[in-house]
C-alpha cells in the first residue's frame, strides 16, 4: 500500500507592476505675499462712551432700600436651628437634584452628546 505522493512544486509567480505617482510639479517662483489693500480694511471701531455714574441702574440717585426688620410673629429664616435647616434641606434636595439633572441632560441633548463620559 505504498502510494506515491504527488510532489508540489512552487512556480515563481510574477509580481504585479507597481505604479508610483510622480510628485506634482511646483512652480519655479513662489506666489507674492498677501498684502491687504487699504481701501478694503474696515474702519476703526468707535471708542466706548465715557463713564458716567448717573447711567447706573439706580439713575434717580436715591440710595438702595434699607433692610426692613421682620415683624414679630412672622417667619424669619435666620432664626432656624441647625436641625430645622437640615430638615428643610432633606425635604427639597430631591427636587433640586432632579431639576439640575434634567437641565444638564437637556444641555447634552442640545449639543448632541447624550452620553455622560463620567459614568
């Protein structure tokens, strides 16, 4: 049961010719440098108006309203104890956090980046 094994001989294959693009010919002289013509330049901006203190939000010259004391028996937030302040924060933190997250998500949608890369 001796069978003759066929022998495989490798024949050299021709490699396809490679073509190399010739570099583009450059002009012998460089182009002239750019110079802006004076007729096309925009006019200089006007200087800012001079400062005058009378053009502020309080144009009448009267002083801002003074602090008014809270009448007795009404709510004064400065009288809250630390415990009351903590309770108030715990009651509203969920709502505020939800509003801020919604606002941030809307901003990401607006700029086209829905994924938050921090998570």
